[in-house]
C-alpha cells in the first residue's frame, strides 16, 4: 500500500524594521495540483517531490504560499494559509496519512505572531490523529529556530550552504528522513540549543568563519554518532525582532543526552568565533578613488544595507550617487523602481526621459536621484536561471519574474530598472536584458553574501560598502524591543550561559 504524505509550503523571510506590511497580494499562492506540478523546477518542493516519486508515495497537496523577503506579514495571510491547509489535512487524516512534509523558511513574523512556523506545527499537532504522524520539512539556514518548532516536528533540516545553493538537496535530505520514519516506525526527536549571538547576514557565509568550522563540526558529529540523524547550524536572521532570533543549533536524535552534549559543543565553538561574524565595511568614496585609476573589472560594489534577499527595497541610491560623484565609466546597477518603468512605457527605444530614480522604499535613503536617461531596452522581466543551484532556486524555483523591466543609460552608467524586487543571485538577470555583466568595469550588487556563487567567478575584486538602508550590518542601530537580552554584539556584557 502506498504511503500518503501531505505537502504544504509557507516561505517568507520577514524584516521587522522596514515600514511596509506584507499583504496577501505579495504572495505567490499555489493550491492542490499546482504543488506537484513544481516537479523539475529545482526548488525545495521539487526536492521533496523527487523523493516522493522514488518512494512511490501518494502526495496529498494542500497549499504553498511564498513571497520575496519584505516587511512584517499581515496576520491575515497566515490565517488564509491555514484555512487552505486545514480542510485538506483533516480529510487526509481521516482517510489515513503516513507523513507530513513542509517547505518552510523559518524566519517569518506576522503582525500577531512572532513564531508562525511554531504556531503552524502546534495547530497541525492539535488536529485529531495528527500526533501519530511524523512531520519533516526544510528550513532556510537563516531561520530563527525556536523550541516550539523543534517540539512540533521530528525532522526539520536547514540548508548547509550560504549562498543557498543546496535548497533542492536539503529537501531531499529532509524527505529521506521522513521516509526513514515511515519505513522503520522510529520517531526521533528534535533538540534545540540557542545562543546569545546575533550576526548580520554579511557574517554568515559558509566559506568563512564562523560558519565554516561550525558546519564542519556538525558533519563530524553526524559521522561519529549514528543515533543523531542530522545536525543543523542555523545562522539566524538578525532583522527579525523576536525573542528567539539569533544563532541556534538543532539535532534530530534518538539519544537526547548525546545530542544535547553535541549541541553544547557547537554553541561553545560559535561563542569562541563570534567576532569573526562582524566583517568590516568600506566607505564608497574611498573604494572608488582606489579602483577607478586601475580600470580592471568587473569590480563588485556590494551594498548589504539594501540587500533585497534580506527584505530591503532594492532602490536605495548611495551606490548610484557615489558612481555619479566620481563620473564612473562602464558601470552597471539594478534598481527596483516600478514607477520609473511605468513612466518609460511610452518612450521609444533610443529616446530620452528625465526620471526620479529609486529612493522611495526606505526612509533611511536620501530619496530619488533625478537623471536624464536614454532608454536602451524594455522587456517583460522574465528569465530562467542560468544556474539551477542558484540561491534564487531555493526561493522561487528556476523561473524568475522581475515584472516589466527597462534598461536605461546615464553617461557611463547602465541602470536596469525592475518592477518586482529581485535578489541579484543569478547573472541571467542581466543577460536576459541583452547585457553581458562581465563587460562592466564596476557592478553595484544589492546583496550580503548570497550573490557570491553568481558574481565571484566574474569579479576582479569585491568590496563590501557601508551605505544607508534597512539591512545595515550595524545591528546596534536597530530598535529591538522583543529580542532576548543581553545579546552579542548589542550588549557589552554577554555570557554564553
């Protein structure tokens, strides 16, 4: 008899310090048969579906809600998702269900709930018959893992790479653990260990310290102790103002004491390396004065404060202003600016326009920059990822929609304008517009570390810059109200505990 497994997804990374409220119209919603139709799109859901196909499971699809990182979620979105899932789950439980699989992010926050993933698991477990059904799922490495999430599931596993090139593989690992539960009847438990460490995204690349040695130790624990099915290193998401934000560790285990000791070892290593997670940033003008005489490129100007993948608007203007001040040549930048795209719809290709570019999405920015531009091209903004392992694949799958887009030029600066905020994690964003990014001398990149797989292979040099924007790496500048304290690096006296 084929095992029946319910599938649902709820994916959003919530920035609690932006002014916007993310409502239902910001979400891509799939229901029923639209979920198994994602087979082959390289997403986390595709990873689960590949295992379901191999295992011969009957997939019971419920609903999948996902949106680009942005401000706090209107709680009505969460309730709408639950209203879609609950009746499907109730019927499945009544008819017989062997497993539940969830594709989650783990750093979602709503206007009424700071741990929606934990609340979702609590509601599932409260359904008649659900207590006996194993639950597994995938999480982003920047999830804020909570005790409620761990107590509600048998096997939540997170990405092991930042940039997140392993979303598909992570879901495969989680689904294989679910298959192990179903075929053996064994039910592991999740153990949790938090830390008073809060790192900006710039400090969470797995090629660097502190994440690289932490990941190495986690894999060594798995090799040494077969009673521990999996170990998770959660970097945490610093822009979520919730009690349990920060670095945490999880273990899927059949031996609680052994797992707790292993997690304590990870926490102690993280504590010893915590300062490595606060990387330095450069002044834009200083960097441009150094690189412009060299004329070797592309040189990346990284702008983590306007990191679209962290919930920033993608329209802050500090990099553009610096390029203008230094009269930079052969530079490329991308701005999320639907107003300017709309204003260009009646302009002929090759025609001119005066636009107020960017500067509207964050009150921290200086505001729009007025420029005379030449329209180079227009498009529908749709493209297929060049790299199916792109960080974007874990978020949206292989097919990306920037919304109506336009390319304009002002003197030596080429500007790609998009209607929808699109994280710069794949070079197809440029090439879909007929532009070869390798020919630029300078490229402004609105990201922290997730751009690396795409951009580092073409870069002559890379500089992380200190600019205005809501994804600041100076966490002491953010007005936390719910975060547990004391917390490194916010407070002077912090102990691991």
